[in-house]
C-alpha cells in the first residue's frame, strides 16, 4: 500500500511516498522512509507522530494513502511571538 511520510526541520520540508506492506504501522513507515538516518535529531521516544494531523501512537495501523507526520518540538513560546508581532505592528 502507498503511504506518505513527512518531516520538516527549520530549513527543509521532506515528504516521501513509499510502498509498505499491508499491516504496517506508523513506526514501520518511518523506519522504511530513511528519515531517521537523514535527520538524526528525530527521536521517536521524544518526537510526537501523527496521521493526517492527528497525534497517534507508533503502533497505529496504516491504511492505503495515509500520511504519517513526525512533529518536532516548538522552539519559541507562541505567546512571546504574538507579543513581538504586535509590538512590531505598533
């Protein structure tokens, strides 16, 4: 079955389409994608993962056409960014 795996760091967005066997789970797709080697900062014990924008577990089953996403931590406090933006507009 065909699935997508997506990850974005500060500089680059990567979205790969790959064929995985029936019965594959989120972890299987991520490992098969090669993203763990390409982005060594990804730690599946720390990074949250999702399917189509919904947080899920690594053992969640995939269906044909699923888009697996690996999320990275937010590095800026959203309230501080908003405050900074409002100050710039003033």
